[in-house]
C-alpha cells in the first residue's frame, strides 16, 4: 500500500483511539444479544445437558444430586445369569417404550397428513372469492385459539360414551348400532386423539397454505384458463409446486409439534396404552413412577429422534427454514 | 466550511474491492458532484465520507483532522437520502428537531433553528404534518430541512432527486443550487448518475469508474478537455460521437471523438457523407442521425426545425478545434 | 346458469358449510352445556334450552378457579413482557448488525423453539428446585421463555429486517445510538408487530400444560389448563361436565375475542414465523 509522500497534518484525535461506527454497532449487538442468549442457555441448553447427564446416572426424584454414573444402563444393559441365560434391560428393550414410539409416529404421520390435506382444501376454499369469506376465515381461527386442554375436555364431553353428542348423532343416522366409548376403547382411542388434533390444527395449516396461495400471481391462473388446462391439472402442476416451500416449512413445524405431543393425550385418553406417546411415558417415569433417570433416558432418546428427523428433513427436503435464500 | 482530503482511500467488503485507492481534495464551500455509472462506487464513497461505512485503509481528513474512524454524528455532516428517510411516526417538526434533541440542545434554540430552516424552504406551514401527508417534493424539502438544522460542515446528497418526477426534479435542482448559494461556505458533496444534474450543480465534478477517480475538474474542463473516452462519453448530451478505423486513421489516432453540437451540414466541403437514417426534432434543436459508414450513425445537432427527409445524402463537417483524439487506451493523443 | 355450474356452486357452498359447522360446533356445544345443570346435562340437545348461570357462579364463586385464572394472567403477561423485552434488542442485533455467525445463531435460536419440552423437563426440574421457585409462578415464567423467547426473537427479526435501511442511517447521522434507534425510531414503527408477537406468545403461555403440570403441586398455584385438566367432582368417576364447560368457556372467550380482533395481524405473524400452532 502506498501512502502519499506529502506530509499530512494530522490533528490529534480527541480521545486517543476512536471506535468506528461498525465497532460501536458490533459492541452494541453483543450486549443486546447477551441477555437473550444467557436466558436461552439457562432454560434450554443447560437443562438439556443436565437431562442427558441424568440419563447416564441412577438419580432419583427424591435425591436429585445424589446420582451416580451408571453408563448406558438406563438405555441398555445385560446380565448373564448363572444358568448362562442373558437378561437384557433398559429402555431400548422395554416394550412399553417401543409401544410409545410406535404410537407417537403413528399419531404424527396420520394427523399431519390429514391436517395438510384438509388445510389445503380449506385454503383453496378461502382463496376463492365468495360471500361470507371473512366469516369463514374468522370461524376457522376459533379451534386454533382454544387451549388444547379445553379442546380435549370439550371433545371428551362430545365423545362421551353415555351422554356424548357424537354417539347420539351417529345412532340417529344409523351409522352405529350401540354407543361407543371412543376415548376409552383401545381400538378407537387413537382415532379420537387424531380427530381432535386435526380439528384443532387444521386452521393453522390452512392459514399457512393460504398465505402461500396468495403469493401465487393471479395471471398464472388466467394464462392456464386461456390455454384451457383443466383446473385439477393446474393445481398439481402449477399451484402445488409454487406453494411447496411454504408447505414444507408448515409440515415440519407441525411434525415437530406432533412428535412431542403430550397435553391432548394426557387429558383425552389418560392411561390408555393405545395412545401413550413418548412424552407421556417419559414424564410418567420422570415424575410419577420415581424412575427419574430412566425417564431422562427416554426424553433424551426423544430429543435424539427429533434431532435426527429434523436433520433428515432439512437435508432431504432442502427446506429453506430461515427464508434467507428468498431474500 | 470543511476542507476534505482523501488519501489513498480504499474500501473492500471481504474479498471485493469497491473503492480502489482514491486521492481527492474537496475545497471549503465547494459543490462537488460524484458522477458515474451504477456500480462505480460513488455512493460507497459518499458513505465513507459520511462515516456510515468506515474506510478499509488510507486516510480521510476534515479540515486537516483525521476522521477515519469517527462516527457520522461527530463529523459535522448532514445527509439527504434518496428515499428521503423521514421518520414516519414523527411530524415534520420532530423530524427536523430529532438530531438536536439527541444532542440535548435547548428547546428555544431547537425551535429557532427548525423554524429558520422551515422558512428557508417554505415548509413552515407543514410542521405539524406527518410525512405520509406530504407530497414527494415536500418530503424532499423536509429531508433537506432536517439536514440544514444540523448546521453541518459538510452537506451530503445521495441521489436526492431520483425519486421525483421530471418537472419537480428541475425545480428542486434549482433550489439546491440556491441553497448552496445561500450557505456559501458549506461544503456540499452530491452523488448522481445524471450528468445534467452534475453539470448544472457542480463547482467541480469527480467522474468515478470502477472504484477509481477517472477525472476531476470543473464542468467546463470535463466538457472541453476530457482525459479519456469514458469521460468524453459520459459528459455531454447527447453523447459524443466516436469514430474508429479509417475515420480515425486519417487523424492519426485510434478513436476520434466529436460532439453532435460541433458537427455542421456542409454541401460544399464535406468531410464525411452519408444517408440520414433518423431524425429527432425537439423544437429548439433537432438531431440528425447520419450513417457515414461507421459503427454507429453520426449524431448531428442542428438549431431549430430542420426537415430533411430520410434517405437523403448529406455532407457533414466537424468544426475546427473541436475534435478529440484518443489512443488505443482511450487516453487523449498529444 | 347450466346445471353443471349450479351443481358445482352447491357443492362449494356445502363444503363451506361443513367447514363452518366443524370449526364452530364444538365450542358452541361447550357453551350450550355450560348453561345446563342437573339432569338436563345428560340429555343431548342441539339448541339452547335453558340459560342457567349456576355453573359459572359455581366455578367463579368457590374453589380455586379464580385464583388459577389470576395465576394464568400473571404468568402469561410476565412471560410475554420478559420475552419481548429480551427479544426486541436481540432482534435488532440479528436483523440490522452484520456480524460473523449471525446465520448460525439464528438457526440455533430456531432450533431451540423446536425442542421437545420433555427433553429439558428433568434439567429444568432440577433448576427450579435448586433456585427454590418450585410451586411458584416464577417456575412457569422461567420455563416458558424456552418457547416464547425464540419465537418472539425470530418473528421480530423478520419484521425488523424489513424496515428501511435509510431511516436507520438518517438516525445514525442524527446521532442516535443503537439503543435510541430501537426505542425511539424502530419501536414506534414496530408496535403492530409487537402486539401480534406478544399476543401469540401470550396464547402460547396461556395454553401451556406440561411445565405447569410438573412445576406445581398445590391447587392454588395451578394455572388454568392444569386446573381444568384436573378438575374433578365429588367422586373420581363423576366428572362435573357443566362446571368444566363453564370454566372452559371462561378461559377461551377472551382468547377468541382477541384473536378475532387481531385476525389479520395474527395471520401475518404466523406466516412470518412459521410458528407452532
């Protein structure tokens, strides 16, 4: 770098070293971020690490600090009896755990698929121009605004075996011959849970789909109509690809929510083996059954499953979560 | 009021060099215009002077004092932005007084200064309005008023007229010229891509190209003595005609430049002859496009209405002493 | 109109009607039930037959439900205030200041909002016990920041990113520090976003169940969702459906009113954050 050879008269800066605007802003940014990051560390990172640590100990609820390191025993361990038989123990060979995993996956896949489908339908309806559209848009927000616990209770009442209105309707329509205990019956409990979840979260999907639909420029449909392309074909070949990015983001958020499902099942179908999810069984062990470390292992497994799922989804689906690329 | 010196100023964003070593002096009270095509670095240079970005290397001095790292508010500058950048939630008065309030100036003094500036710009009756209630021209005046209230050493303008329509642009241009006249010892630095703005407003123009200074000089100097084909082509409207090949060879140069206003039709003693391929009649002037066999048709400026039918052959002759000869590098031949 | 388009129109409006009824009926039925007492409760009816407020009187008059309501209001408001306070400055840094690792930081914050709450439950339980806030509102206020804070940061960052750069630069030239830019220039422009984000965070906190269930042990410290979930009658087999529905209506009506008022803004907020439902 060449400096000018002529001597430059330089007045001394007022306060020794000055900091440039960029440096000042960086410093401000640090102090602005610090409290938020500290808070998140306290409520997220640290508890997560502790939970994982607990899963490698024999900590109990009554003695949180007295746990000793037991390695992978909570996950999997074996003992050889004198007879030579090997006994496996731990969450990974616990049929109750695998039942919960299976329940959760079943619930997540079925409910999110249904919600996406219905959400799209509702969004397409709301995207059309018709009298009373504002009313319908307001109406579908109601299920979303109702607390999950309240919806669980409301539907619990409607699905009640003796006095429920659902049984009454179905009996009157002649669709069933006798009253069914929807929530209590092992065969129908999962269906009941999915029904309520679909009812409650379809609006969310519909709104996100609608936002995506409204970004599709209208002249595309215009052009397709002039070219005489069938509307169904237009939907699958034009609309769906265009709203796919928005849909992918909506689906992953719903999926994550479904995988950690707790409250609805806890209230609607308490203690039903047919609906027990990973979150339910983890909490049972953690808090109710005094198997704190064992429950920690299960919750850590749930975390791992979700982390793997998110990574796969982002990787395979090339989801633009941050919306950075579209900027 | 400020004398600005830039010594080998450079700016890079990561590996990209935007400003590639600029040496420039702006005199006290001077109206300096940065002009150049988009991407030449003129706005970046203005932001470096303002302090909104800091220079990567080199030195920047205001009145002999190094301000390399000084924050904008301590440099004694005021800036007028392209989008006006008024605070949408504050009325005109508060927009203009915001800087003074932050500097904890007295209420009386603030009011006096805001009212004086408002009077200067004839926006005194708008002080209670919100920006969204103003027209584009009024907003630009408020933006200028906000700058005046800061009582700056240096006034910076970042393409302030490009959001206005053509008529308003001329009116506001006039007003900025008047402002410079009234505040005659305030240094003004003005960025534009419009050479007409540059020619009409500037004491001196700095033509920038690709992060470097191409030429600095008064409008007349740039017009009469461009030191490259780039400047020659950038200054003047319509642009200079450039001739190459055999046309230039006979003048012993690589590129021959001649402005439309320095060409005359000549039946008796033509230098070049060709067909009229197009004509533009602007009323006061008309421009003939004559295909003499060069890459582009020659543009010839004629005073008043000139009705010459398409396809007619005409002779063209350049005026003496108004030919520009450039070598293969685009630099003037001696 | 030919028969085909007539049929299509009818089908379309039938679909609209189905959506409408399916959305609204359960809540309508809850209201209906909440006005019934005694044996009327156990007779299915589709239209209001009686307006008996005794369920509401019972829920609000005795027991701990008023206290639970108060708990919920306090916890949700404090959580939102805390989250907004921390998020506004953080969002400014994330949206307007260029620093290395910004993208990574944003993604990590988003990742926290995807945490299954159960995965931190054990660690949080220890923390809550350790600092001695078990069975107090502060346990919930602390733990709820795990989902309200990332969400508010994320949404406010997207809103803050869209504010024009030149306004900020004008403020810098006027001598505004980052703090002044946030409080006196950006916040007045952002209040619609703040209201939306705050409301969504409030709903999230109001509805939360897992932490509230785990970190409370007495009836008086419970939040509303826990109180409703654990509300029981004289005997464990006898659910007081009338009172339950009255309580449900009480906690839901304010939310529905708020949501309907801020409809458009909420949709904007939801799509900005791609949030949890």
